C-alpha cells in the first residue's frame, strides 16, 4: 500500500493521508503525534503506517472500495 502524507495542520493537529492500493484511493485525516507540544514527524509517520495496516484490512474485506461511477440519464432518456 502506498501512503502519501500531507502537511501538518496545527489547528486540528492532524495530517491528511491518501492511501492507495491498486485502483482504490482512500483519503482521511490521521491524528499527528505531538511531543512536548511539537509535531513529531517521525512518530507521525509510524502512526500512519499503523493506520495503513487497518486500511489494508478494510480494503481486503471490501469495507473500503472505489465507489461506482453513477451514470446520469441524458435529456433524451
């Protein structure tokens, strides 16, 4: 699984993460690790890896999937 970690948001103390497995792309915020009131980038990367393992399991059982593309009827239909 590929993970892309976005910038740290000081207001929410989170990072936005994109998890990609094959054609499935899942995006969600992950709580950042704070040490002595400061953002700990290395520990946050480890936390994201832990979350990624859970996301991988959810993808494998179908709890997270790519939503189907809805086709809207045209005016002629």
